[in-house]
C-alpha cells in the first residue's frame, strides 16, 4: 500500500518509501536501534545547544525584566544595581603552572577555589547585557584539600580567611543576611554561573548575597553524558563548601538555586546531607540550608522519588520544584532515557490515591507548575526562568522574602498538587506590594 508513496529529499529528487524500506531491511533491527539512538543523541545535543547558548565571551543577554522589578523601588524596598560584586566557588582544575587569578579549565579539579567577581549591567532599558569585568581569586577551601591531591601552598591556604572576612562584610551589609548559591546546567563555561548570579544579584540589590558555583561542565556539543556524571562527582565538593559556609560565614541561611543538569548536583548533595545528619535539627545546625529551588530539573523523576522516600526535605527549610508542560528539552531527555524528568509535566500525569495522600504530608515540598506563565515555551521551553517575567519574579521573591507560594500570588491546584500562575498574577503582585508598603 506504500509502494507509490514518496518522501521529499533536500536537495535532490524524492526518495520512494519502498527504497527506504529496503535500506531499513538491510540494516536490521539492531542497526536500526543504533541509528535511532544516534539521532536521538544528536537531536538532544542540538536542542541543548539552542536552549543553553550565551553570547560570546564573558557576557550574556539580560533576562526579561521581572514583573516585580517595576514594583521594587517603592513597594518592595530595593532598586536594581548596575555594578555588582558576587562571590564564587569552583571545583574546576587550574592550568598546569597555576595560571592567572580566575583562570580555570573545563576539567574536574580535586579542590574548591574561592573568590569574587565584578560584573556590570549595560543598557538595562534597551535589551542590554551583563558582562564579567574581573575575577579575583582568594584561595582554596581548606576542607577540600585531601591526601589524594598535592598540598596547597601557604598563599593559597591563607586566602580562605580573607574570603570569609569579605563575604561576611557583604552579608552583614544586607537586609536579610542570606546567601544564595546558583548552580548552572550542563555545557556551560566557568563564567556562566557568575553571569546568572550577577543578574539576580543586581535585581535583589542589598537584600541578599549571591554566589555562583561553577562545577566543571564542558562547553562542547557532545558533553551531556560526560557532564551528568560530573554532577555526581561534584556533589562532595559542594557539600564541603556548604559545611564551611555554615561554619565560617555569618549567613543567616544558605539557599540553593539549581538549574537543569545542575539540579542533579544539588539534589545529590541534599541527599548526602540528609543521610549524614538524619534529623532536621542536625541539618540546621551543620548546614543552615534555607530554600532549595530545582528549576527545569533534568533528573530522573523516580530517583527524586527515592530521595523523598528517605525524607530529603529534612536537609533544608523548603524544597521547591519548578516544572513545565512546555519544556520540550526535558521531554526529549525523558524519551532518550525512557524515564520521566522531574522538571517536565507529561500530559497524562496522574496520581493514584495513595500517592495523593503521601504528597499531602510533605509540607516542606512546594511544586510550581509554570506552564501557564507567559513565554514559558520560548526557546524550547527549557529556559523559562530567563524568558518569563512571571517565573523570574517568583524566584526573586522567594529569595528576598520569606513569602510562601500562596503569599507570592500563586494559586494551588489540588489535582496536580502544584502551585500555578493565575491570569491576574501581575495584579496580585501589586496587591502584595501595597500590603507590604503599609507595614
């Protein structure tokens, strides 16, 4: 019945379907499976390239201006800044011979380096950009130097004390005294988490301090599977960093904002802390973790469920999961692995009664479905915190205030156990702003 059907070829003449069927018969089922897997990996890499690309060099375009920014100066009490200093930490390797300050490779390192970065926002009102002007390395995190590595120099070890002195000065100058650590996705250079942290730091102004954690992802097209293994590797280094930040900084709370493949790193670290401490009180005492936000999470949903079964929420005050039904990148990732992604909302998702009862008991877990937010589907739907002013507003408010989702203008959908953006979200924000101004 398909004998006369044809499929267009570009460039050239149409190819008869019968001829294609002959080729597939010669390839055989195993060869066909290999071809499909190769095409899937290629498609995923191309989509990842489209969704995660940045401008050349140490700069990137600005996120769409959050709705809350227009209310920020008078009602929420802050004004975006154009010159920003953020802290950073990285477990990337340094070049042979040491290199210059802030010179790191796209390879795994055995220790964590600390420092600060100066950034600048240009042409904010006209689709501007943020650029990284200077990186100032302080030294090495003492706790990350082990017997497997060469000893650190006296100068490198001495830098940790100055790093914490300067970080504490910054924290003491803020209104909340909180620290927010941003963790990027896969295929990102050293500068990316610094640039994203700088943007949110600019918007948060003097409310909190931001830090970029630059885990050793590889900015190449084929780095996906390599990077997801590195996320497992870096979890120990991130845990050591968090422990030292709690011990040596004056941060009231330490928040984590993780994106895409970076959520694998954050969730694994959270699970390690949970298994180490085994209680809410021990976790608060050793790590002081506040809110952990997993955004566009490229993580096996069942693996996350196993973490919940171990009561992973003990490790922090609140655990936020941002999901979307328009995230085509995560939909493709789920197809590739044959496992649903935590950050993707499938069309046929349903909860049996026993899981409904279980989810109702997790009072420290908030799930936010961003599918209804404007621009949630832009650029493959995977970068909505950058593209949607509503999502960036909710994220920003969650870090600079202690407001729960219902107090940030979101509404609860009991069928999906998720918070959603109502059509009148901007008006709700204005009402919240007026109420805060009266206080």
